C-alpha cells in the first residue's frame, strides 16, 4: 500500500513543516502552526517590546537624568547606548546562526529563547539599584545582548512554521504584539517612573515567565538527532557576509529597513528630552506626555498593522504598502515643524501610528521572502536583517545628539527623519523578487 503524503508537509525556509518529528539523520523540521501559536507570538512579542519600550523611552533616560542632572543627561545616555551598540551589533545574527545549528530535545529555538530571557530578566532585577555610569553601562549591555538572543529565534518562528502565503498574517501578529507592547511598556514605566527599580523588576519577571510559558506551550520537534554539517569557524564567520551582487534583494531590504528605522528612532529615542527642550515641558509633564503620545497612536497603529498584514497576503504584494507607509510617515513627521507644540506632537503620533503600523507587518513578511540560499540559514539571515533595526536604534541617541548640537537643535531631528524615510522608500524599489 502506497504511503499517503503528510498533508502538513510544506517547504519552510529552515527545513520542513511536518506533522510528525523527523527521523534521526534527517534535516531539522518544525511542527505546523497550531491554534495556540499565533496568540502566543502576540503575547511573547508584547512582553519583549514592552520591556524595550519601557526601558528605552522612560526608565533608562529617567534614571540617567536623576543621577547625573540636566547638564549631562544627553551625553551620558549616548554613552550607554553607543557602548551597547558595539556589543549588540551582531547579537541577533549570531544567536540566529547558533539556533540554526542547535541540536537538542527541545528543538533549535527554545534553548536560546530561555537563555536570553533568564539572563536579561535576572539582570533587570538589579538595574534600578545602580548609581555608577560604568555599571549601568555594563548591565545595559548584557541585558540588551540577552534580549537580542531571545528576539532572534522568536522572529524566526514565522519562517519556521508558516508557509509563505500565511506570513503576512503571522508577521502582523508580531507587529500587533510589538505595538501593544510598546504602549503597555510605556504605560507601566510611566506609572512606576518614581520607583524605576520596581519597574525594572516587573519587566524582568514578565520576560522570564512569558518566555518559559511560550516554549512549553509551543513545543518544537526535537533536533537532537537531526543532520548537521560539520562546524568550521572560518565558514561560520564567512556566512555573515551576504554578497550584495549575488543577493541584491537581501541588500536592498537591509538598506531600506536601516534607513527607515534610523529616521524613526532619531525622533522617538530622545522623545522624553525633546518634549522638555522643544515643547517646553517639565520632566514630570514630559513623562506624562510620552504616555499620552503613545496612547493616541495606539488604535491607529493596531488597525494599520491588522489591515496591512491581511491585505498584503490577499493581494500578494508587499512593496506598495511600504511606499504608502513611508508617505504617511513623512506627513506625520512634518507636523511638529508646522506646529511646535503638543498639538503637533499628537498629530505626528497619530499619523505616524498609521504609517509605522502599515510598515511593520508588511516589512517583516517581505524580509522572509528575500533570504539567500533558499533560506536554509533563516535564523542567521533574519538575524542579519534585524541588525538593520538594531544598529539605527543604537546609533540614534548619538546621531540625535550630533544633530541637536551641530545642526540647529531639536527641530532638525524631524527634518533628518523625513529625509531618511524618503530614502528608505527609494531603496525598496530595486527589490525584484517581491512584488
């Protein structure tokens, strides 16, 4: 009797999606997405990005300002984040590459997610008690590296367990979690800003608990006996170079994301200080205003993410959504230049919420479709693409400081952002393999 083909069998970038575990010596495989996976991805992304949002937008800037005063706050924040950039530059591609090769009874991704959550979460319990800039920097660097080791395998699950035709919806779920998380994180951090040590601990505990629940609920097939190529250090390090001539779509996708994220975060990273220096608010008023701006952007962003992910899957197109998102963001970033007050900032947040929401879910799906080598090293390659998010985020405080001090103050941050969002849209055009 002829064996019936596995109805769940589908080619995935990192191997196979199949309803039964692979036999010893076969390539690694992933189980098909079950009902719990999408909501689990939402909650995991929400928790991770709540931590990012609360720490970056409120807790770290507040801690530094209270410890070192108004005169040194921008420079000291730039020191901490720039040092972190150096150490976290390749954290995600390295974590992705390690997870691609990991052979364990828990699968390829789960061990690294748990390790990142435990290290980052535990150090967050001690972050709020630090008063020395050197130790703040050391803890911040290790926390950021650990959270990147959690994020890299989490984002690869979209490529592991969903066929290409369903990745827009799966990416939208990550996007929803990201935006919900940033909002929740800023709300929690704002509420606990006066006790930032407690706030750090809340985020640390949440990261640990949610990650452990995620890997227990969404078990991967064992990769313990899966086939693996012999490890060679030279080949490992060479694999991080993706030749732009051989893989131009990958290069242009990286470049476009880099430019847009840099433009976006040059404004948002210094938002707490911008509200004080450009709008004229006190520290307490600025902390409340950050929460207000986050809340007014909340619903527009969620609607844009949900609509764009579903719609892009339905029409089979990605790039047009990127162009529309970029145009909307340009309009939003112009608002504080036209109205340098809270009204302008609120309008910017609402309009940018729509634009960035459109961008987030579609861009994540596009990235899974430009992977080189048939996506056989998706963890590493998606990690490299995530560097296009990490580098501009990490560099944005230093670049913002340079713009503020040398180019005419906080207003020039919006001009810089507009230019780079336009350049990002232009860089998307040469991508040929994605419509």
